[in-house]
């Protein structure tokens, strides 16, 4: 029975490649998972901004004002439109990041030797 040092020195090139490929694959999967998480967080942040934008009430519940004193309908509408565009774009980015993750990491890759 050989020790680990001898086993490493006598490993076949196939075993060495497989070990290296596994490490690289795990790093790539983690990197793509990070991309997905970041894009999802960015989408949640945009949705939170939209929620904040919908808070039109005055500062005090005792105020007779219906909205905040400095409410500007035109600026509000433009901001809402821009946020909706950003949310739509970010939703596409999230979907693409998730699709990329699923394409590259959700299934076991076939070994070229298994195809013969």
C-alpha cells in the first residue's frame, strides 16, 4: 500500500486532469452563483426603491395634506417609468444569469470516453 506522496506521483494523467477539472469547475460554479445572487439583490433593491417611490403620504399623520408638500407629479412619473425600465432590464439579467448557471452547472457533464 502506497502513501499519499507516492500515490500523487504515480497518478495517471487522467486522474490529475479530473482533480484539476473538479477544482476549476467548483470555482466557476461558485463564481456564476455569485453573479446570480448579485443580480437578484440588485433586482430586490430596485423593487424596494419602487416601493419607496409609492410612499406619497405626508410626514405626519395629522397633516391635512394628501401627499408630501413638495410632491412633483411629473418627476414622480418619470422616476416610476425609469424604475420600471430598470426593473425590467434587471429581471432579464437575473433570468440570463440563472439560465447560464443551469446550462453549465445543473447537470453532470458526460465524459468524452463514455460516448464511444
